[in-house]
C-alpha cells in the first residue's frame, strides 16, 4: 500500500510538472503573444511602463518620443552631454554626401550636418510625425538652410530612394522603432552599395549614464539586431560622454540565417 501511494505521489508530481512545462512549438507562457503579421515580434502583458509591450530579440521596444516633447531636443545642455560636433567629426563625412537622418526630430543634428556636406550634399530628414517635420522646416527656414529635405516616413519604411544614401544616421531613435526589422531592411535598400549605417545609442553597459533602461542599448544587442541584414560591422566610436556610435557598412554577403 505504501509503495502504491509513493508511486501515485510520484506520478502526480510528474503530471504537475508537465503542465507547467510548455511543449515544443507552444508559447512559453500565456502572457506571451506572437505577432501574427511578423512572428519575430512578441507581445507580453507584463512589461516596463517605459515600453510598448512589444519585444524583439529579447529587447522591449520603447515608446516613441512625442512631438510635444520637442523642446527637449533643443536643450542647450546637449552641447555638453552629447558633443554634437565630436559626433559629426567622427562620422568622417565628405562634401557632397547624401545623409539620411532617420528620426530627425527638430533637426538638431541635420542642421549641423548640412554645413559639413555643403550645398552639393543632401540631408534627408526622415520622421513619422508630421509635427516634427513642421518644426524641422521652421528651424531650417530661420537659418536659411537649403540642403535638408524633410521626408515623411512610415513606421516600417523611411521612404528613401533606393541605392542613394552614403550614411544612414539614427541618433537616439532605433530603440523606439516599432518595426526595427522592417526599418533596417528598408534602410539597407536605400544605402549605396558601400553605404554606412550608424546607430547612436546611450550606452547600456554604463550604469552611470542617466537615461531610462529602455532608451539605452548595448553594443551586443545592436550587433544582434543588425545580424539578419546585409551589414558588416566597421567600428564602434567611443568619443562621446554618454553614447556609443556603432557603424556598419552595407555588404553583398548573405546575412546570417535567423
Ligand atoms: C528621441 S527623438 C530623437 C530626434 C533626433 N534624432 C535628435 O537626436 O535630436 C526620436 C524621433 O524619432 C522619430 N521616430 C520614431 N520612430 C520612427 C521611425 N520608424 N521612422 C522615422 N522616425 C521615427 C520620432 O518621431 C522622434 O521625432
């Protein structure tokens, strides 16, 4: 009898464990929902208040910065915190380059880049918020800058001409793309054959950088998210106080299978 009770107890434990362990191919827990349109993405009920509840490659996507916060992009302390001239110099731009400033906001960087590439170059200032593009135009008008072109993108596509861009620059924006995979696919398409792409993100590796976690990215995470695309890592620039600049160039090599 004792033996029988032991066996039943053992079977009950196995059954209970089995119910907690998901079978292969099933969602790992009931809080996780797979995006039916693109199963690379998942949604979780439990998530950070700074994020949208959508996850990509282990990272939660942050909320988009609304245009009502645009004043923050023009704050004078950016000179010290982000050293815009150091960043632009480190990108080694040439006169006549075509630069895509994706997530251009009010044009804080686009205006400065416009001077470096000169009248023969063009900055395509892409944003998904028409209100940001209005602020961009206003700021350009005040300074008489003619070589920055505002472009209204979508959440999946920056709407740039194919094979036209020397450098696609994403300053403090990639972490808030709602569709990072599609955005990188379309940005790669817009790059010239030897074009570059630069991720400028607050360093996740540095706990002293006073920015919310979801608005920071580690170098490893950027490498991971670039890996499905025809991109080859070129360099990581560490000249800025709080951000790293992770640069890739477009290759013809087939990307890693996901
Ligand atoms: C935090 S702001 C940074 C603005 C600018 N890069 C700067 O550093 O001054 C992010 C901007 O990216 C835009 N954005 C978010 N997702 C985007 C997408 N998929 N394509 C283009 N712009 C996007 C937002 O509308 C917002 O204006």
